[in-house]
C-alpha cells in the first residue's frame, strides 16, 4: 500500500518536538520506531498531516536508576502500598526492546522486564520498536502494558506547559486508547526497583515464536518474613479491550501461602476478570483457560525467583 502525503519533521530536542505538537495539534503524530504507526499509515488507517520523528531528540534513550528513589506523589503512594525504599529505574521513551533485552542492569534487578523484552516480535522488531511507542500505541495484545501494570510503574509525559506522571494502572483506557494528550510527548517509564525477597516473571502464550500474545500474564510479588506472599501485582494482556490489573487475584494473594492451591485460585480469578473475544487465536473458553494457566506459571516462576533473591 502507498501512504498518503504527509510532512516530516526531525526535531533535535524535546522543546522543538513539543512546539510542533502544539502548533499542529490534532494533525501531528510522533514517529518513534515506526513499527506500529507506519503500517497504519500505509493502510490509510491513520493519516497524520505531519510526522514528528523523535529519533534525534536528546534525553530519550537512557536506562538509568535514580538512587534517591525519585520524589513524586507516585513514589509516595508506592511506599504506602508496601514497596520498599530504593532506586527508581528510568527508561527513556526511545529505548528499544533490544536495548532492554541486552541491559545488564535490567538482567540483574528487573527479571520481569527482561522476560518480556526477549519475547517481543523478532530481532528486527526488537531493534526498531521502542518502549515508549509500545506504551503510547497501546495495542491490546502488546507485552509492555502487562509488565508495567504488574510493576506498578508510571509514565512521565511532557507538554509545553507541564510534566505529569501517570500511573500505568490509569494509563490504558481501551483499544489503542491511553491517558496521553495529543500535545504531549511520553518521555520515560519509571519503575521502582523491587526490594529483597521480590520476584517477577512474564508468561506469554504465542502461536509461533515472535507473534503477539494470545494471552500474556506478568507477575511481580514480594514474600514477607514468614514466607507468605506480601504484595503482588498482576498485569494481563490480550484478553480484554485493554490490558488490565488483575485486582481480584492480587487481593486474594496478599498474605496467602505460595502453593499450587493459591496459584490455581489466582488463575481462576484472572480468568473470571478477563473478557476475551473469540478470534483466530482461539475461542473465549480457551483464552480464559490459558489466562488461568499463564497466571499459575508466572506465579510459580515469580515465587521461585523471590525465594532465591
Ligand atoms: C511484525 C511485528 C511483530 C510485533 N510483535 C510484537 C510483540 O510480540 N509484542 C509487542 O508488544 N509488540 C509487538 N510489535 C509491536 C512493536 O513492538 C512496536 O514497535 C511497538 O508497539 C511500537 O513502537 P514503535 O517505536 O515502533 O512506535 P511507532 O510505531 O513509532 O508509534 C506508535 C504510536 O505511538 C506514538 N508514539 C510513539 N512514541 C511516542 C512518544 N514518545 N510519545 C508520544 N507518542 C508516541 C506514535 O505517535 C504512534 O501513535 C510487533 C510489531 C511488528 C511489526
């Protein structure tokens, strides 16, 4: 397919990108890796008048920890929810899936992120696709949303006027719908580093290696001093209009013994909360059953990692 005509801009900094988004509000679109947007433009499902290519924009390609742990309201809420004080990870919006896959920092402290990065598309997709593009695009079957919901992450957005930080649990609002405004740029993802006795894991069911998920379940949990599950976060993708936090299962896990009975009960709760559609990936009953099974597997792996941490 041949795309319609569009203008193209390649700003060198965030201020210039934001100015373009403001001046051409409603007709400008950010271009990052292009792996989701360009196919849409070729199919004429999106017809932006201006593409604002952010590949040269400074300050969007970092994977660093802020040792102070940040200072936002979001961090305070995390602490209230029982997360331990510690560094806060900042992932720039232009960081590719492959950069996360190869990062030693991610491998050491964020196994849940490493799990997901390995399983996204093929090598070419991982080399071009960006974490910010994935989160802003909000494909209901993409992997990062489940991961960032489980980790209770937050997304920093900038407009010409202000910066705001939106919790991942409030970001994904429907099919390809998020909390971002047309004049905003998503600048980074913020994740609190999981403390001692914490473990995370992502389980993705895919028909062939490199496919989008039939169902994906991300779990991040912490064991308490008695070996019970303390706090657990569960993010689920591909079995609803939007990725969601499995809140019933999370509540059920708090204070529970980490055993097969608990995992099965949590899996059943995830299956009940899911609202899958019947499609080429399978019928509704199959998807619910697989949502339960992926939850059990992710919990097993997360507890194993937490026990070793
Ligand atoms: C063959 C194939 C297989 C794939 N497999 C998977 C998979 O298994 N799992 C998975 O999760 N994904 C998969 N993807 C999607 C891939 O990860 C995309 O790259 C990603 O979803 C979008 O990132 P991008 O950088 O390409 O964004 P783009 O295509 O450039 O942009 C996507 C959207 O986000 C907006 N946007 C981008 N960056 C910003 C920003 N910083 N601020 C505001 N808005 C922004 C754009 O305006 C656009 O609307 C696959 C894609 C392909 C083509």
